[in-house]
């Protein structure tokens, strides 16, 4: 793992712990266990640090989606169930960091561009999976499904249902989401 990746991973953890306002070069140095000034050597500005963190989040997401083995709607529910369970537990910092970016991007146009470009890339990867199993209109449905899935995960990490869904509840929710988002148009 490169030093930039190590720092970006520490930035994800720092962002999840301290929020956007608490994300500083020093906070990332502490999170990574690096000497003070290390983060600013690799990411000179706050904008460069934010870009590096977001690109790392996107890299991880885009690496996991094509790895899913999906041949049917049942496979989609099962494979995404595993991914969502991981994100709600061991990957919780990734979700919290992503949602920090989403919220902050409404106030900062330079972040909005990153979020929009990244979100489009993730939705394109989902559309590719949907198209491969014969779902009609995969691009449109990928947007719906991703939005519904994001809402479910947000509720599980920051909403009124935070931490309440076990494996069976995750799969039941995914089946409901998939049925709603991927059902044939009337």
C-alpha cells in the first residue's frame, strides 16, 4: 500500500470520527500514526486532501462492485447483502465519510463535482451488473436502486434505525428495494 493510500485511509477514519470540520492534516497524521507534517507533504492543501480521500472511497467502491457474482435478482440480493453488511459494520467509517462528503458538497461546488462524478461512476457499475442479468433500462434503474440503497444505509448508520438491521433484515430490505427499483415499468 502506498503512503498516499495509507494517508487517504486514515483520512477516511478521521473524517468519520471528527466530521468535516474536524478533518485537518494534523488529525490525519495522528490517525495514521505519522509524524506531524506527513499528510501535508503528500496532500499540500485541504482541497487536495479531500480529493485524495474521496478518490480512495470511490476506488474501494468501484473495486467491489464488479467483483460481485450476480446472475439473477436473488444473487443481487445475496451479494449486495454481504457488501452492505460489511459497510454497516467493518466499513462503517467509509459510509460516514461518504455521507460527510455528500452533505458538504451542497455547500462547496468543488466537492459537488467530485461527488457527482463519483456517484455516476458507481451507478454505471451498478447498471452494468443490472444489464448483465437482463434488467430493462439498467441505467435508469441503477440510479433508483443506488438512491434507495443509500437511503437505507444512511438510516442504518445515522438515522433512527442506526445499527438495528441484522443480516436477515438487510437482505429483506434489499429484496424490497430491488423489487421496487427494478420492477417492470407499468
